[in-house]
C-alpha cells in the first residue's frame, strides 16, 4: 500500500475515533474534515454519510447530547467490543480485553481512561498502526512495516468485526439519527478496510 494511502486511512480512522464523544463540537469538526477528505479522494459513500451526520447534528444537537449519555455513559448501548462479542460467554470478556491490551502493549500504547475494547480506542489504535507502517516505509524499515501491516490486518479481523452489532443495537435504542449514522459510517470504513 502506498505511503499516501496509509496516511489518509490513518487520518480517517483518527477522525472517526474522535467522533465517539459527548463533545458535539469535536464531532462536528471531525465530520467536516472527514467529508472534505472523502470528497478529495472520491469516496462518495463516506462523504454522503459524513454529510448526513452533520445534518443530524444541526437538527438534533441538544437531543444528541442527552442521547450520548443515555446510550454510552449509562450503558444502554455500551461502546465496548466485549459487550457484543462476549454476550453468550461473559467470562470471556476479560480474556478478550487482555488480547486487545496485548496488541496495544506490543506497539507501546496504553489507553488513557477507557477500557481497551472501547470503540474509540480500537479505531485510534488501528489509525496508529497505519501511521507506524507509513513511517517504517518512509524510513526504509521493511521488516517493521511488514510487522505493522500484519498487526493491523489481524487486529481489524479479530477486533473490529463487532461494529454491525453496535449499529443494529443503536438503530433499535437511539431516539435520534446521529449515533446510528455514526456507526453506519464506521461500518462502511471498516468494510472498505476488510476488503483490502
């Protein structure tokens, strides 16, 4: 993969990670930047989904603020991988989180305040892997670039396939369009990455 493509993907993933926040201004800024990048890259599906999120923010800002806390902070729709992948086997959650934390540790990452399986933490880590791979390529460190490439593919397939479950749950429990649209956008981006 080209250096430019890796950097664009890293930026896109970071913007989406930053969108899982109660700070609606930060969400708005992330979506505006994402829409601009998608427009320049010709990614019409991502551009149109970012536009829908911005429109929802305009029409539902106050409701969205309350919705974020009800859904994510109070736990009606937890933004954690293990809440979906370990539903039938709750004792596995600890092992799954340890696996995720192992990926983070291998690349010198320590999540600041969230559990390691929070959607924003996972997306941000995937962004970092793209950046590390780009940096290794730029500096001619082929073995390190390959390690990053394999890690991002493995992490993506093992730990970001739960987004459709989060999306479906949000469609059922959300009273606004904003968060189901955000998870739909996230799902679209992850689907693009999985096709690589």
